[in-house]
C-alpha cells in the first residue's frame, strides 16, 4: 500500500501548469514545482483540451447570490427526499 498523499489540483493550477510547459519549461521542473509525479503531469497535458472545456463551464452566472441560495435549497431538498423514501 502506498503512503503517498494524493493531491487535488484545481483547474486554475492545471491551466498554469499547462502554460508553463507550453512556454518551454522542462516537464520535470514543472512537476517538482507543483509537487506531482511526471506521469500525472503527462496525463494533465494529454487532457488539456478537456480541461479547457471544463474551464468554460465553470464561469459565474449573472445572478450569483440567487444561485448560491438555490444550491442551499437543493441540498436541503435532497435530504428531505431521502427521508421520505428512506434512501441512504
């Protein structure tokens, strides 16, 4: 069993990582800077186009406050529905 801790990179960090590689920095140096294995870096670069699509989908809406309240309400409804149907 591996004792290595997994590190979750945000989309912004992945974007910065990809930019550094595209600017010509060595992949090994970028991997060390972000404290990730080179294989993870290669995977991120391989899926760079997919990351760009996700980035576009995560823009803020026009009614940010309303959206935050809606998320809170939806979370409450989830637990209410689970109680009614005895779902886990």
